[in-house]
């Protein structure tokens, strides 16, 4: 069983920054990818950024140049540095890990950007 624990969400003014963290624990083998998704009220969950093992980061167009994803393979952790935040970035952010064809999700962390 794999557990993902997110942290770092909160309330920030537009233009501010936040850093999200996600730590994975449990029986983790052969991670294919780790990444971040978000879901705003009334919207579908969407990809924010992800890193495929051995590959380059992939970003949603709406966050390119503002958000940066990084991964610590030793700690099985993934981070999301969010800069120049906008009110439209307000959502619940979820960490996702894919390993051996299975997808695991964190419980989500709320990010609220005030105008």
C-alpha cells in the first residue's frame, strides 16, 4: 500500500508564492511518474505538472513559467514551487504517483489565492 501526504497549501495574495510538498511512503517500487493535479469547484481535475522517471517535466500551459516541479528520488517526494499566483490558481491540489501501472492519490491540499 502506498500513502501520499501533501503539505504546503494555504491562503496567499495574488502575486505571492507557495511551495507544495508530497511525500510517498509504503511499498513503492518502480515509480513511473509523480505529479500534481488540481480541481477547482465545478471543474474537472486537471494536470498541473508531472515528471516521468527519466524524462523532463511537463506543465499545463496555464502555469508554464510560474510553477516549477521537482522530485527527490531518495525521499520519494515531489514538490511544486508556485510563483506569481493568480486567483484562477485557486483549487485543491492533489499529488499523484504512478507505479507499476497503478495510480495513487494524496488527500489534497487547498490553495486559495485572493485578489
